[in-house]
C-alpha cells in the first residue's frame, strides 16, 4: 500500500530534471590544452608546518593526530615535519597542540618579477 506521502515523493522525483554528466578529460586532452580551464588539474597546494620550540613540551600529540603521517618525533623527542609533501593542511596538529606551539600556513608560490 502506498501512502499519500510516498505518491507525492515519487511525483517530485520524476519531475526533477537530470543533471548533465561531467565528462573527465583524458591525459592527452589535458596535455594538448583541449580542456576548459576548470577541468585542468590544479597544482597541489603545499603547506608549511612551523613549531615554536620554546612552547613545545614534546608530548607527541601533533604527530599522533596527523592523518597523513607528515609529522614524526625525532630522536630528541621533538616534533618535526618529516615528510612535508604529505601534509594536506588539515591543521589537526595546530588544533590539537595543548601549548599552541604549531602553526600551519599555506605555502605561497614566490613570483619572480623581472
Ligand atoms: S602537540 Fe604541541 S607540545 Fe606536543 S609535541 Fe606537538 S608541538 Fe609539541
Ligand atoms: S596540517 Fe594536518 S596533515 Fe599537515 S602536518 Fe598538521 S595534522 Fe598533519
């Protein structure tokens, strides 16, 4: 048995127009520049993780919570950015640090002016 609500829901679903499917550009199309600017792969963002050593107590929380294993603790018991390219900029390390000793910033590309 169908309720009035179910009938109404099925009518509204039928009335909705379908979204046009996006086609993915092939590597060859991207290389030849045949794709629109929106479809071209954007360069991956990079991030700098800075530690304020005077505030850090070496608890390791930042490294433990890093989802991409970009951080690790060195032999002195200090956190370091062992694999900076793995950083996704989520700022979990900055948020979780109890001593506010971490700062995550997006790395800006330097523009060379001639
Ligand atoms: S969470 Fe903060 S205090 Fe703990 S090791 Fe990392 S930077 Fe140091
Ligand atoms: S910003 Fe996220 S991915 Fe980058 S080092 Fe901190 S916790 Fe790890």
